[in-house]
C-alpha cells in the first residue's frame, strides 16, 4: 500500500509514503511515532505521526512562501478525517470527472472517502499554521459500526459501493470540543501502551463529534443562503489573516456586503462561535505555538503582549480556559 506524491515544479518534493496492510503496526506496544521536518525553498513543515492499528494520526504544521500543487496517486481505498486548524485551506481535485472535489476551508473539517487517490492537492501560500489528518482503514470504521455502514446514511452507502463521498458534501466548522480533543492528543502525557488507548479513544470521540455535527446539520440546516455562507467564509478568512489588527464589526459588514445582525448571527450559526470568540481562539492558538517553539526566546509576558493581552494574568486565565493547562506548563 502506498501513496505517491509528485510536484511538477520542485522535484525535491517527490516522495512515496508506504503503508502496512490495513494500517497494521508491528511494534509490540501496537503504537509507533515518527517525526519529520522539511525546509526547502520557502517550504517548511513539521509532521508528527502516531500509528495505531487501523489508523494514522498526523499533526502537521508549516509555512510556504508560494502556492503548492502536489499530484497524488494511491493504490488503496482512502478514508480520512481532515481538520484545517489555522491554514487558509486546501483543495483536492480528482482526475476523474465523476469524482467530487474536496474543499476544506481554514477552521473547518471534513470526512472523506475515495476508492483511490488520483488527482491534485492544492495548497495556497500560508503563514505558519496547523492541520490534522487522521487516516482510517475501512476495517477500523466497520468495526466501530458492527459492520453496518448504512447508519452513516449516503456516506456509508457510497463507501460500500466503492464510490467517492464527502459526508455532508462539504466541510464543516471545527467546534471548540473538537479543538480541545486535538490539543489533548498533541499534549498527551502518556507513554506506550497507554498512549495507544488514549489516542484510539480520542479518535473515536472526534469521529462521533464529526458525524453528529454533520447529521444534525443535514437534518436542521443552517437556514443560511449559499450567498450568505460565501460572505461569512470570506469574513472568517479576513479575521484569520488580520487577527492582530482586526476589522470592526461595521467594517466587516461593509466589506462583505452583509448587514450587522446577519453577520453576527450567521457567523455564530455557521462557525459555532462569535466573531470575537474566533479571534480569541486564533490568538491563543498562535500563542500556544510560540510557547512550544523552542527556537523562540520570548517570555510568557512577551507572548501575552503579542497575543493582544495587556495583562499577563488575563492571558494566563484565558489560556487555561481554552487548553486546560497553564502557559508555563508548556514552556517547561
């Protein structure tokens, strides 16, 4: 089992990822971890992969000075939980015309399946940012649902027919509960074999949150028009790219062409948080990355100031509410 990655512009980005059959793990502890770093011609990345039977949990972060297009091709059915935490997003375009594109905006997630990968993965140039990919074997998913994927509706039916599918046919906002779980895995305090149990449980919890959110949304709908959803996604991108010099509500309303009430109510309905809450979350996530970055020598107080907090104690309180630990605990 393998996925071939090829770049038409940078041959150094060409590589092949090999997989064990069914994502098996040969270690006695049934868990394996790999760290990989890359720095070449304006493309920097750091990847931490955790291998457990039937799943691969990949935490990725990096930056790129230019757009990047990779041509992918796999020789096995591909099932993935995808979370774009703080990037501008990504786009996968299958070569086959009958297969649907996968578009995942920054701050969004999706659950996708392809009989095999064969197409282009597009990333826009981006500042330092994060994403998470959780690859699952079909056997792993079937065991969770006692072999009955029809409980997943159209998504499960298409998997059984070996047809490409995106659950809910789009990406959905990452909720605070999902962010919390992703942080828990990143900061997992356990060693093997307890870490295996922890990661497996968190993946199942994440999958339950994904499926519940998508199915609930499909039943109730957001009540928002497609044109308004596009405008709200544009607002979210503006916030992400200007979080240290944010626009006012009035400015966002004028730029996006949406009235203030619809902007505020629609944003919360679509993304599960207020505009102010979204900015706060992004600043705190950036602060967490600064604290974890051993190459930075900034103190907690300096990082608090960079995150927009004049009072370090207010920063510490907000950080603990979001991540359930103190900044100094990460600083070590």
